[in-house]
């Protein structure tokens, strides 16, 4: 679903830009051709038919070359801007813009359940301060890959919304399905922790909120509720952990 959503949003954006391009490019092209024809008519009156035909072919060919160049330039800019807009610059997942666009498209759909899962890493600042920002970036990429591997598919899309915070947008899934998926996330993170070149157990907190069918609340409220639930989970983990040593280090 994540790839299809990004492709769909890219196509939607391209259509909007194509409309703007046609509104500006077509009148300009018509005007160029009109003045070119006027110039060629003037040349025909003074130089004769043969010269007029040659100059007409040259002018039309030049205009076509310019139009083809503009077309391929637009296509290239679409591809670059789509990658910039809808893919996070660091992590292999959607960007904040992708999340906002998907929420905008889902907002009027009141006939499906939409669940927002908010997640972030524990002790991420400790990793940056102790092992450096390169280690922190590696941790973010690892977390993003794990979330995408578990959640992304026909029901969900993962996006990084800033720092070490990620949002997963899910459609028509049960709480039981989410709980099982999150258990898989924790298992995968344990396995990924063993592969890290520094001593750190990857742990995270998450919270969920759902807008059920017929619910009139805007999805922005659901995102805030999921964010609040995530922070409650984080506080509960801090209270129950009883950490007596440096947080985030692997135990013997």
C-alpha cells in the first residue's frame, strides 16, 4: 500500500502540475507559432515561395525541439520533486508530506476504520550523545526499515514525521492485528540490536488511536490522540523499568 499510495499521490501532483503547465505552455506555444507564421508570410512576400518553405520548416522544427525539451525537462523535474516530497530524506519510508497528503485524502472517508500508530525510539538522545549522530542515523534507518517491513502492505503506510518519531496509517485493521504486528516489531528490533556495531538495545514506545466508521472527528484529532497515547506508554515504561545503570546499554 505504501508504494501504491506514494505513486498515486505522485500522479495526483503531476496532474495538478500538468494543468498549470498546459495553462501557461500552450498559450505561449501558440503565440510563438503565430508570430513565426507572420514572419514567414513576410519573408514569403519578399523572397518567394522556396525561401518561405525552407524557413517555415526550420521554424516549425525549432518550435518542436523546444517543446520536446520542455516536455522531458518537466518529466525529470516531476520525478525529482516526487522523490523529495514523498520520501524521507534519510529513512526508507514516507515523509511528513506523504503522511499529510494521505490523511487529507482519507479525511472524507467515513465508511472505514482508520487507525494511527505513533511510535518513537527510547533513549535516542543517549545514542547521539554517546556514539555520535552517524550512529543515531543508522538507528533511525533500522527502525524505519523494521516498521515498513512489518506494517507496510495492503493496509498501512509508514512515514517519519520528525526526529525519531514515526507514524503508521492503517485502514480496517483490528487492535489484535496491531498488537501481533507490534510484537513482531519488538522481536525484529531485538535481532537488529545484535547487529549494531555499538552496545545498545533498540526499544521503542507506541500509541494508537482509531476513528471508527461513522466517527465525525477529524483525523488530526486522531493523530494527536495517538501521540498522547505514545507518551503515556513511554512514561509507563520509564516507571516500570527501574533503570539503575546507563539507559540503553545491553545487559550482560
